[in-house]
């Protein structure tokens, strides 16, 4: 039964959702009259309640994917479609020790906390205290209190001291390449690193930085698109709520200590590391450039 103090999601006949906290005697006001919380408290999930103006609402406990996109926020959230891929591609498992940098409003934190369970550890690092506070409230609201496996630190990942070794690391920050050295030291051998970046420029630079370090495997990059569909009688078409680009995921694995990943045999595209390129140069590309410079020097006499 639904109890006072719980959060529920109410959905109208047009599909508009709203999360409310049940309080005895309180009324939720809509454009078509009030909805009494007492009509919900003590009832099972899946009921239909009606405002005094005749507007009907479905009532359920909130699903995680619904809560992630409707919860209060100060920073942009990682949407469920990307969070689901991060959980799978980074192979986050129950009991895992995970390092997260860039908490935002706590959406991905919630997804990972549900996955690792009470026996795991999620160490989240956020530079801005106001973002961290919003994330803390969102997590505690959905979990009904503090999560036993969550540690939230305020500060810069590049500057804080990491006491633990981690199975997985997820970076959602502007310049993840600045923290790759620190993350490589904190990850166990075979551990996975996932970077979430917004632009192709960021994606390219973080991938080249991983290649240049040598202690990571060849990185893989992807983006996720989800397409809703509308089906009613003969009217079958893509939905209006299709979610296309939100960000890129870059995923790699940590090599064993002292072991460098084999250099790629595939040659980069012509001009990929031309005179205008200012980022890190992968080891095999650097060797090719040195050999090309030697050839030009010999030709010039």
C-alpha cells in the first residue's frame, strides 16, 4: 500500500508525468482542480484518481528511468539511454568498486548504486558543492535515505587523494584527459574506464590521450539513439519524443602494470595528425612522423 512520505508518479491522460510526495491532508493542485493525497494514501499502486474537475491520473511508484528525467537538477543529467549503455559497456556489477567524477544532479549515480547494491562502493567526486548537494538530495529521496555504498567527495579529481583501488571508473567532465594518469593508477589491472563527453573534439582528444599513454587498450567510441514509435490503428509512425545525440561514450581497459598495449597496425587517415593538430600523438604515429622527418631531411641533403 502507498504510505504518507512516499513519492509517487502521477500521469494524466496525455502522458504528462509529475512526481509528488504524499502528505496526509495535502492537495496537489492542477489546471482542473485539486487532487487529494488522502485519495492515494492507503491504496495500492495502479489506481486511477480524479481531480474535482474530472481530470484522471494514473498513480504508481516512480521507476528509476522516470525519476532520472524528472528529478530536480542544477546540472544536465546523463539520460537513461546513456546510463544503460554505461552500466553494460563498462560492465558494472553487484559489489563493484566504482570511481565516478562529475556527479551533476546524481542521475548516473543512482543507476550505478542500484547496480552495485549495498555490498559495492561508489566513490563520486564533484567539483561544485551546489551540484553535490542536489545530487545527495536526489539520491536520498529515491533511495529513502542514505545508500550504504555511496561516498560523495567535493573537490577536483586531479587533486584529491584516492585511498582505494577501483574496478571501474566513469568520468563525466570537460577535460577527462587531464585525469587519465590518476585514474590509471587507481584502476585495477583489467579495470574499465568510461568517459562521457559531449563533442567530437573532446572524444578525439581523450581517445588520442589514451593511445599515447600506452597503459590502456585501443579505445572504443559510440553514441546512443533511441527512437520512440506511435502505433494506433493505421497511424504507425516514429514518435515525436525521439532522443538522438546527447553525448559520446569512450571505453577502454587498463593493462597490467608495466605492460603497454600493442600499437595499432592500422594507419591513421592522411592528415589526421597534420601541422594543425595540437593534441597528444599516439606512439606508433609519433614513430611514423619521426621516420618521415628523417626521410625529408635526407632528401633535402
